[in-house]
């Protein structure tokens, strides 16, 4: 893999998806952000460096284009979770184990990380997932399979789940 250029602040690129514009961000360590326009908890990226030539951002855009055109199910990108707490990082890494096209619940994910009483904390960490789609928080449902809680909007969550079911 190419060496990632050193940037003092994350580099950004806006990817145009079928679900609207998505801001991508990459740090020295890897992809650190994938946010839909208007997504909850999206940081102010105005001081970050736009860089369409950044290798991680180019790879992310290519892989997202393949994902939205149903030619990719899994992402192969370096990820940077350093902006999260240790607990958030554990939750975000656990999301990577959810098979494309499958779903789980907040409670099941809490049990999977050996924190069965921390369902609300798990849900809060999932809500703060900075790398939407690539770290598939959209695959987590409420108790009984209810379509709940997606910072990018429930319509987008439903669309992502439907996209994955048809691949």
C-alpha cells in the first residue's frame, strides 16, 4: 500500500453518493470520517484540508462507488479510530464483524463485547461512529429488529440495508 502523506489536520473530499453527498476524511493513520450531509455528530470540517488526491480518500471514494453500485460488500481501508474513547473504539471494531446483509441488535452487540449491561453506552458509541457505511453501524437494529437510531437518518439506514440485501 502507498505511504499516507503527513497532514497536520485531516484531509477531506466530498463523495457524491446515491444517498447524497458524503464527506470523507483521512488522517495520517487512515480513514477517520465518513459523514452524510447533515449527519448528527458530524464535526466542523471547514478548517480541514480538501485533498482529492489523498490516497486513502481516493481508495475510499473508489470503494464506496463500488459499494453503491453493488460490486463491493466489504471495505479494505486503513481506519483511524483515534478520535474515540477506548470504549467507543471497542464498539466500532465490533461493528466490523457484522456480515454484510446481516443485522444485529444493540443488546447482542453489548453481549458480544462482554458488556451486557451497557446497552445504552453501546448505542451511544454506535451513534458517534465517525466512519459510517465502512464501519457498518447501519446493521444494528433495536430490540425485536426495530429500525432505530441512525445518525445519517432512518431513510438512509433502510436504503443501506436494502442495498446490502440485494447484492
